[in-house]
C-alpha cells in the first residue's frame, strides 16, 4: 500500500506483468524435473507455491483496496483469458488465484457486479481437474458473500466437497444443485450479463463445462424468469445472436431452445411477439424455435392461443399485412409438431380462411433480410411472393390436424382442394369443397364456425364476402344445420348477395338458395318469393354462363318442391328464359335447361297449358336435333322431354317412334328416325311439321357438326312429308342456297346429308310440278 496511491493503469501494468510471467509457466511437475537434485526440486516447489500465493495476495490487495467497482472488475478481468485457457494447468492457476481474491470475508464496493463473473466462473465447477472444480465453486459462492448476500453455506460446502468425484454425471448433478440454490439470488438487473456470459461459454468451453453452462442458464431462468419482463427483448436478442454458432454444437443448441421455451413459460406473449418480428420467410433457426416452443409443455398450452389472438388482431379490418402472414407461418410450424387444435379449431379455421381470402391475388415484397446469412429451404423465397399460397399451406396443415382429431374429413377434391383455394379464378370452388369436408356431425364445432364466419356475408372486402357466401352456400344443404343453426338469417343475406354486381358472388348466392331447397325443403314455400325472384334474375346474366347455370339448377331444385299455384306468377317468365339456353355452348347449361323445361310441364296448371303447348312447338326442333348432341346425357334428356311434351300437343301416336329410342341400346340412324317421326307427325299435324321447318334455318350454321348434319337430315324428312299446300309456301330459293352452302362443309357427313336433301327437295318440287 503505497502513498501516494498508484493509478489504475499502474496497478494494471504491475498485475499484468506478474500474471504474464507466472501463469504461462509449464506444469509444476515439469518445472520440478528441471532441478538436478531433490533439494532443487523442493526449492522449485517452494518458490512456485510462494509465487502463486503472492500473486493471489497482490491481486486481492490491489482489487479490494479500491472504492470503484469498475476498477475492481477491470483488474479481475486480467485473469479472464487464463480462466478459459485451453491448457488445464493454466486454468488451474487462474482459478486458484480467483478463489483467493473472491473468498475470505471480502467486502466489495457497493455497485460491484457479479452477474458476468458468475457466468464466467460457475460452469468450471465441472472442469477436468478437481482443483479447478473446487476453486470455481468457491469463487462462485464467494461472489455472493462479497455482496453481502446470505447463503446456505453448510449445504453449499457439502456440495462443493462432492466435486472431487471424478464421475462427470455426479459433477453435473452437484453443479445443478448449487445453481438452484444460488441462481435465485442473482440480482435481477444482472441476469442479462450472466446469461451473456453463459452463452459465450456454450460456444467455447469443453463438453462438460458446456453442459454446466446450460444447466446454470436454465436454472437462472427458472428461478427468475417471472421478473424478466423489462429485459425480455434484450435477453432474446442475445440468444438469437448466438444461435447461428450454437447450432454447430448440438447440446449447446438444445440448451438454447430450452432457454427460449423457459422464458416463454413466463412470458409467452413477449416471446411470440419477438419471434414474429423475424424476417419472412422464417429461417431454419426461427422455425426450430417455434417447434421447440410447441413441444415444451410449459409453453405449448398458451402458444397456439396467443398466436390465434394475434391473427385475429391482424385481420380486424378484413385486410391482411405482413404481421398476419408472420402469424400464419408461426401457426404452421406450431401445428406441424402435432399440437392439438381441438379447443381452438373453429377460431383457427375461420381466421385462416379469412387470411386466405384477404391475401387472394396479392403480391407482397419480402422483409429485409437480417445481416447474418439465412439458410432457406427450397421454395421459401417464392412462397412469400404469393401470400395466399402461404396462408393456404397453413390452413392445410390445420385441416390435416383437425382430420386426425375427428373435426373434419377428407375433401372430395383431395390435394387439388388447395390449388383451387389459392387461385383467384377457382377460389370459390375450393371454398365449396372445403365446406363439404366439414364434419357436420360435430354440431358444436360447425355452429361455432358458422357463428364466427357470419360477419363475412356483410364484409367490406368483396373477396371475403365471396368466401363466406361460398362456404355457407354448401352448408345450406345440410338438414342438420338447419335444425341446430340459425340459417334463416343467412338465407336473407345470401338472397341479397344474389343481386350483387359481382358475378361470382351472385353465382355462390344462387347456389346457396338452391341448396336451401335440399337442406330445408319445408322452408321453400315460405321463402319462395325471394328465392324465385333472385334466381330468375340470374337467368338474365347472359355474360356469365356460370350464373345462368347456377340459376337453372336452383330453379330445378326449387320447382320440385312447389305447386303450379306457387309458381303461377313466375311461370311464363321462367319458361321463356329457360328456352333461350337450349343452344348454349356449355353442356351443363344446355342439359339443365332441357331438364328444367321438362319439369315445368308438371307446373303448367290450367292457366298456362295453352301457352306451354305453344312453347313446346317452338322448342321441339332443339329437342329433336339434340337427340344426337355430342353429350349423350343431353340426348337422353331430349328424349325424356319429348315424351313429356307429346300430351300437350295431342301427338300420342309418336310414342312408338320415341319408344324405339328408349328401347334401343344404340341410337338409330338419324335419317331413319327423322323419317319415321315425320311420317307420323305429318299424318297428325302438318302445322307442327311446318313449324319445325321454319325454326330449322338457324341450326344450319351450328358450331357442332353433328347438329348441322342432324338439321339437314331432319329437313330432308320434313320436305319429304310436307303436303303440297305447305310445299307451295316453302322458300325454295333460300333452302336451296343453304343446302348448297353445306356441300362445302368441312364435315363429310354434312356434305352427304346436304346432297341427299337437295335431291329430295328437287324431287318433291317436280312432284308438284313446281320448278326449283
């Protein structure tokens, strides 16, 4: 103790010089072997012991004869590099000195910090030499003593003595017990520096010390985790910083994951918020962290609930941003671990379906990447460019889990469902398939989903309205949901959507009205006005075939449940509109229109019988020609509608010809059938034969070659059976011109039919002595 006092730099220079000369010396046994005699060896041993003791006293005196905590710590830091030396004899000397400095009733300055030193010293309680283990434990315990913190000294001294054991597992067990006793006493404001030091140790120390590092870190988080809320982001930031290096050491990395999970058990929301700020797409480390949280019983119970709430918050305005997408990514990682979804399924399902809807067709830029290198799995960069695909992937994961838990069933579309769902052009089709995969026997689950999805029907987002309407449109055909759920309100809102300018929304709404007839047939009469008016209006949407087709199907389902009196007011309009679609390019539209027309026969009543008979006359040409429609289903429908229509025209004699169509396994030749048909018709009603002729001209230019061929063959049969009176009314020039044009038709059968029809026309004209 010199007067005047030496400066800090002088102290540091003196200490550094002494440490640098003493600690790097070879091991004591090697030094002793340099002596020539036993006396020389004893002298070397004596000098070594005195030197080590002197260095310890020197450092102890210089450190604690100082009122500045920062100066004390700077002097002790001169030992730091030696405490972690790769040479165990250097570590042994450093720990012997440290033990002398930190024990023996020392009183440290008031603001002396022990967190970092504890993280540095404590893991070496599992070092390779018993002398190091003993000194490390003494030093760690001494840190608390010099701060005036009372410890269970007797118990700790007993544990410390046990560290002489050479069994590594025993050492780790004892170190863990010491950690549990003292970690609860670490000043909370120093936990951060303690954790930072242990994380450094996880990167650099030998295996047993690494295990001790992890053990002490977890112990501190268990004991003090609840009080770390204010330091949470800093602690997590330090852990994230170390993860890329720690991943290279499996045991160290597992301790890191356990640390995050331990923090999450106290502060789930904070940890989730922190992880959600990671750049998208999540890198491998972030994905691993989410899975670790999901697999940890202490945090898994809260985790999915917290994520669900955050997703709900991110979609409040029926808009989706990067925050909602990040939550979806997290949910995917969590659910893919096998965590149960039963308790949250209705909410999760509706929110993810909403996210799919709100991201439909969007393109979003990726977040800026972090400065360190990020390992991306194949496809991740493309995935974020299509947020809807990402949202759909998460929904698919949740649905797969729900199926295992009996909450949903396999979709009839299989994996194609997810392709349909994320494509803007087929999204509504995918939603319908998804709705069909709902397990309707799970009343509570489905009713909760319906309750949460109800707001979609009036959403400000057009996409979300389409999604909700498509979903409900499928559910409306389930009688059990009409029984348990309040679908009457849904029906009213769906009806309003049937008048929406958006064609897809109208289509889905009209489908819902049709499905209501299947799900609640007893409700159809009560609501027939809103159903019929909305559906009939859909028949005028000529620019969108899908709306027309849906309207025709809905009318078919609805009319089957109504009487002629129920339909009377709308009958004429329905018939006239239905007739306009017999020649539609879409098979589905043609087929449905023909079947609907047949159904209308039973609803004519007395008032509309004459009207319907006249419409049959105008329509018969279509039915006759489309017997040979490219789609065989339409041919069968035309046969059925002809059989139904005959009584209206008083042509029962034609049943025989039509029965031939019914009985034959293969269709007869068109020419033969038309000639038989026209022979019978000519005898009964020449007027209808003439009407068939006058309505046939438009079919000469049909886009279907089989229809062009059938038209020519029917014309041939008509001309052959017209009376002389009607033959005189025939526009021979026009008919000849049309038939001659068809001689150049690309289809050979059309050419031959036209040539035969021309010959028939010429012969009939000669028969009545009228020049062509």
